[in-house]
C-alpha cells in the first residue's frame, strides 16, 4: 500500500503588522495586511485569527460591538473587513473632493516634485478612472504658479506629451532656472582712482566698477541713453518715470527715490548706519554693501556674546553686512586705548546711501576658546555693534545654530542617538553577513586576462597606498596566479584621494548575466516621503565593498596590477550588475521601515514631526 505524500510548506515571519489605531486609513491597512498574508503564506482559514490578533484590543472591541450578537471569530474574513471599512471609512462627497482637487494651486515654497505629489494624493478620492492621467496632466500645468516653468510647459502641445513627459520636463526646467538665480546678498567691492566728478557710470557690468568724470556722450554709449534722475534706471525717460510722484524716504522731498538722493541725512533709523557722505575721494576707495534694515525688521535680531579684548560684548549678527562694525560710542567707552586707524572702506546701505566710517580698529575676538585678530569698522551710530560675514566666516558662526532652544534639544537627542549606535560609525568597512553575492557567467565563457596598465608616476604612490589599504581591510587578496585579470582605472576623488575601479568592460561585463532590479524614480521617492517635516540622509561608507563575494565570483573579478594579481573578496565598482544588486539588497533590508527610502547608497529618513523622525531613525 503506497504512502500518501504530504505537502509541507514552512514559512518564516516576514515583516510585522502594527496595531490598527484609527490614525491610518483602513483601506491602506487592509492592503498591507493582505500582503502580509501572502508574504508569510497564511492560508484563508487562518486569516481571521491573524486579523483579530494584530488589530489590537481597541479595534477588536469595535469589531465585537459591530458584529454582535455573532462573535467576530465566527464571521468570514470579508465580512469583518466590511464592518471595519464601514466604520472607519468616512463618507466622502465625490464632487467636494473634485472641487478641492480643481482648486489646488502650487504654493510659493512648493517644488515641482512636491506639487506633483500633492496632485497624486488629492486625486485618490476623486475616482477619475481612465481619465486620471489626462486630468492630472491638465491640472499639473494649470495649477503651476506663474513663472518660467509654466511658460515653458505652455509651449508644448498637450496631445503630444504624456503626464510623465510633462513632469520630467518641468523638473528639468526647474533645476535649470534655479542655477540661474541671481545672488543678491553678495560682498561687492567697488573702487576707482582719480578725482570725483558729478557723473557716475557703470563701466564694466561684470566687475561692477564705477568710472568718474565721464562725459554725457560716454554715458550714452554705455547705457544707450541717460539715466533717469528720479529712479536711476536707464530704460525710460524722466517724463515716463512712474516714480516721479514718489516722496524720498531720506529727505522727504517729492520727485525722486532714496537711492538717487543727493542730500545728507543724519539719524536715519531705517538702517544700522546713520551718516551719508558726499565728499571728494582722491585715493582708491572700497565700497562694501551693508544690507541690514535695523528697526524695520519684523523679526527679532539675532545676537551673540563675544569676548572682545577680554570684555564681554553683546553684538548683533548681520548676514547682510560685508564687514563688522563698531559704533563710535562703544569704541570710546571700551576700546579707546586701541589705535583708531584711517580706512579707505566706505559702506553702502540697502537704499544706496554711502557711509563714511571714522576709521578702523584691530581687536582680539574670542569665541569658543578660539582667539583671532579681527578688524572692526568704526562709525557714528548709537546702534548695537554688528558682526558681519567676515567674522562669521572666521569663526564659522551660523544663525541656524543660535536663538533656538528647540534646535539645541534636537541636537542633544541626535547626539544621544549617535552614541547609542556608535558601533555603526566606526572607521572601518561594514559587512552584510546574510548572504554572499554570486555573479553568474553566460554559458561557454572563456576566461580573459588583460595585462596591467602602466600607472602615471604622479599617481603611483597613491595607487600603491590604496592597494595596501584595501588588502589590509580584506577587500582584496594577493595571489600567485588566476585565469581572469582585469586592469585598474584609478579615479581621482574630490578630496585628492584615489578610488580604484576595475575596467570590467574590457573583460567580464559582456559575459555577466543581467540582474534586473529597477532604481526608484524621482516621483516614487517624493510620494513615499510626502508629508515629511524633517529629513536625514545616511550615506554608506564604501557602499559596494560591504557586500561579500563567493569564491568563484572573487576569482572572476580579479585585478591585474603592477604589483601582482589580486582576487576581489567584496563587490567592486565597475561591474555591470553592481547597482541593481546593491539597490535590491538595501531595499530588502529596509522593507517595512516607515518613512525610509534609499537610492543606491543614500538612505533618506523622514517623519511628520521631530519625534516621529527620531523614532524612524532608530
């Protein structure tokens, strides 16, 4: 009598299901639960017990109340899901959702990727059906804020472009326009020689240098027409100037703007500096922009306490100031013993007024136990001393580090997190220990050995140093002989170090079987990380080298060098399937982690709040 065979399948536990607390949509929770059943091989008869076990006590009580008088365990899985769906899914007005969708507009701070993700999210409850992509495409363009991106997309024919084409074009053009943005808060040093005359012109637009004593004809050649004495612009005549009825903020006289005002004004509280000069300059003068608007600022000033010549001084941080400034009253009160030297520097305020300093003084500034000699420009003023970009750069002072108790707390939590997992930040190559990489060769492949290439003398020492380091770290191993041999290509990195890559396109790449695993698209990253408030990026050190190779693959990927033959123990750079293999392994490792995505060796972690962000990082 033949024995009946029994089919036995054993599954491990893959992933985990959190309790359903109502904060997540039941539809999404149900979809995740179904994938959990599939991943763990849970049969239909076991789905009800598993469901009732994972949803938590609160949700179970709701199911029990809704199911009364029948116990939940006696109902089919579909009926329990229907009860929960009806309870937790609010009634949605389709037309109201569509009204909300059509009323959406791209916000000022919203990037193209964020705008696309907003539309995709808002369209979920609109049920556009097969028209979804066409509707989103129209709304994507129609809802863009006015600007160059919108103008560029309006040149396209809608029928000839898909939604994907439109989004990719917008992302590309957004990046291009960002790179062309003009920087306004910039340190400008402008100078001239010779005697001053009434006429001033820009003689060189690239350097921003003034030339004095120019004739009207010369100015006309530069500007094509005379500058308007009301606003200073050259693209119109005085009679057509829209500012001719404006009142000057400096002298209160009608008929010109403050930036072309010729009067001398004192106690101008609109700026940190109060004296405007109009004197003759025979020597070379440096003009430095000072863009702080003082008391007119709507936000509280950022201040910092520094030891200046061993005296504690509270100073205002001014990222719009090209130099640091000391009021005359402070100089006379605290630093009168220090020599006040004459200066050729002139300060230019935001409205174009020129400030003539009294002089400059050299003082010793101490910040975080670091002492440096710094120059302060002394002016007639009763405002606070200013720390400009010159001293901020010297001491690496940033506003983001100051005036925020919250940032200090978050930094403390972050440091605790780093300390808790300090084994991850050791100065050594990490190792993925769960499996080794095996690269399969196509059938009937004959080994290829290419003799080593000569190394330039300028790089020879650094190449040998990198080979010794890799051998010490166990990435490569010197052998006497091997059938395969790939020559090296030294790549110079930005920090001056050498990265060694095998030129596998000359040997093994054409014979390796492809590993097909897609890299995530930009849109997928945006959608997966939408709603995040703060973000962290974790970068793998020696990313591919963290994956071990099996013995056969190590020999296939061997290097031929001027020092001998090295078999490669870890996945090197340059092999055709390396990207797909690394992306696949990292995705499998991060599977189920909330608010986490990776693109090759860059892992992005986010959260809807600082607490959730820290939790997701853990």
